[in-house]
C-alpha cells in the first residue's frame, strides 16, 4: 500500500514546555518528543520567555511549571492565552490542592498535573488537553467546582483583616506575645486572635496553621 502523502498526515501536537529545573525539563521534553504525534517546539525557563515562545510558535499546549523564577505560573495563564488564543495551558505543580485547582480554572487553564506523575500520565494529559478536555484529579476538580459555585468556602475565607495580619506574623515565626506587641494589643487579645486563626483554619497548632496557610496560598 503506498505511503500516505505527507500533506495528509495529522499535524503533531505542538507543545511549549516551561520548566526552570534542567533535569525535570530534559526528562519531560524527551518523553514528549518521543511520543507519537507530539513535538516540543520550544522550551522556556521563565514566564517572559514562555510568552515570547507562545507568541512565536502558536503551540497547541503549554506545559507550564507553577513556580518560575519571574513569578507564579498560574497568574501567567491569561497572558499566555492572549498570545495565542487557541493555546491551552496545562499546569505542573509539586503540590496540588483544591485552592490551586480553583485558581487554574479561574485563570482559564485546562488542567493541573502533579510533577510526581509518571511521564506516560503527563503525555496522556497533554493529549487530553489538546483534544479540548480538562485534566484534574476527581477530588481536586470537585473541590474547585464547589468553591467556584459557592457550595464550599475557600480555606481562610472567613478570616478577618486582623486575623490575616495575625497569620502573617505567625508565618514570620513570632510568638503570641510578639504578635501582641506588633499589633499593639494586650497579650490576651493576641492569644484570642491566634486561637481564632487556628479554629478557622482547622489547625491544632500555630505551626500547622502556617503550613495550611502556605498550602492554600494565604501568605502569597
């Protein structure tokens, strides 16, 4: 049977890979390049270079690291899509929560994949996103949709401005007494602020409260 004319062959999925860790970028880049019907057309190490590569290459999918030297990848999703309106963005993250998934959805992202995922799982996610699907773990997507529809409040949503201030001071490693001094309030008042922060975050200690706040990006 004669070979199919090149012009009739399906166009490969064009990918821009944005990852600043060389070993991770090399492993992902090689895996995607070797995948059938897929081509990494550019690699970037920053948001700025990703915007330029997206403008130049018009990829089908941008595989975007969440944390980059010049900023938060999620916050760049809108700008990337402005550079090439048909481009879809798949975010890579080291830790995924419903809070992060909500931000990705709100920004117009098409999916969220853990860096710990197998390379074949990442390849499958790229194919799904290129085909117009969204890729989120079921628990993450459900939690994100609950937040977006108002059925579940975001973690920390009920913190008052003074309680948020208290949380930021706890993140600096201050004791309850030092929090009171910084806020200019009595020790008992500072202790009450700290206790309410713990209750609203569902934390059993100040250290756990700070860990939850970092995970939910309440300190950014």
